[in-house]
């Protein structure tokens, strides 16, 4: 099936947008005239279908030139080539109006820890990001970058392995406001981490620029399963978090059909991702409107966590706190009614009342 067939098929089942790697769209290493024709064909089908180009990214992992890394390859010319390949595709992203440019450092890592000084690698990663931001500013493009963390695969140990590592790294960049995150369900789950907690912190820090939705079992290879097909309770909480947040970026599915699927199955897969997201969003609204849930949240003191604990420091507030009497036995004895609250989550997912 051609790219045009895929886009028409996605438009038919109600998809709003598509994303692309440079090499998906334009043949790697082809003459500029051929690449231009391929890009124009893509633009034409977007125009015809009304499908939006929501995000662009560079393939810096497939070609063997990147086997030791792209922005962090030990070979300086590979690093320069990786940045050149990215700059060229940023021009394409701007031409297509993609507001977000994702960077997944699939090859940025090691098998042998002796093979790279991690501090040098992070410095080169920062240098690349600073340069890309400088280019976007120079060209006056309306583009922000989103880093996609992943703990391993295809490398043994990847640089910027988790949401937390990536957010801390962004603080070291020259243009931290231009760089946020594209966290992916499968990647955090591979590391055994809670994707919900990671996304919640990214939102809290104003760094959720994009999101890759799929599904995954802990401790496996990168499965990229249909959204909602595995961790249904985690997915419910994630959708509720996104729907109740100010995140207004794409709900982007970076997933693939089961490997034994055939032609028509890819459309079952694509419909399933969207269907489950929308169903969970409806269930999240029901959950939040249920008076029993409001009572259970109150019994668990959930609203109380939104109240300030001590306020700003002053000598007076410190003196008041130091002189306060606490009934520690009573505080220790109370319950938090989490079982009842959590059962309401399960009841809502199961659709029982
Ligand atoms: Mn992804």
C-alpha cells in the first residue's frame, strides 16, 4: 500500500492527522527532484483528504551509518551528518505546517559502557539540540521539539532513558522553552515505571508537548501494542489525566498491528486505538460526575492534597508550626478508604454499577 492509500484509509476511519519520518516520505539518498515529487504527492493527498500533518521526525536509527549513534556517535562526521539530515527535514516539517518535531534517540546509547564518556555524549546531545533550536529561531519557524525517552532497544542502554532524565536534561539547554517531551506508553512501561505518574509530572512542569499512545507489558521488548489492549486500568487513568488537563496537542498513536495481522487487520487496529481512547474519555467523564466517586474521593482526602501545607516560610509561620500539637495516634489510626475508591475505578471500567 502506498503512503497515499494509508492516508486515504486513515481519513476514511476519521483520523485527524498523520506524522512522518523523513525516510517514510522521501526515498533515502534519492535525487532531490525525486524527493520533491514524493513530498508534493504527500501534500496533494493531505489537501484532498483534509488530514493534517501534526508532527515530523528524523529517521536517525535505521541506516547503518547511525549504528554508533547519531548526535552522540563517536565519529564527528556522523554527528554532523545527523544534524544536517535533521535540519533538512525541519524545512520539510515547516513546509507541511507541523508544529512539533520529535527526537527519538534510538541509537543514542551504548552496549559497552567503556565505549563513550557519558558526559561527552550528553554535551554533544545538548550541542545538537541547541543548534537545532538556533536553526528554527533563525528561520522563524513555529516549531517546538519533543524528546522521546526510551530505556533500551535497539541500544543496550540509551541516553535520556526516562521522562525524568529528559526533563532534567532540558534544563541544561540553551532554549529550554523550545524543548519538551513526547513520552510513550510502551517506553516507560518497559522500564517498569508508571506512565501515568511520568505524564502527570510532565504536565506539572509544562513539558507535555506531544504524546505517543500505545500499549505494553512490563519487562518485554518494545511491543507498540494497540492502545488500550493491555494496561486498561492504567490507560483509563491516563485518558482521565489528559482529558482533565490543559494538554491540547494530538492524541498520537505510535503503535503497530499484531505481527500476524493481514491487510484489513491494520484498519481494525487503527479503529481500535481511537475507539478505546474515546470510550475511556467517556468513562472518565462518567467517573468524575458520579456522586459516589465524589464521596469516595472525599473519604480518601484527595481534595485535601490540593490545600497548602504550611504556606511560605516566615519566622511567624515556623513558630506557629513548632508550637502546634498533633494527635499522632489519631493521625496514625485513620484510614484512607483507597479500596472503596479504587473499586469505583474498576466498576466504571467494567461498566457495572
Ligand atoms: Mn514513539
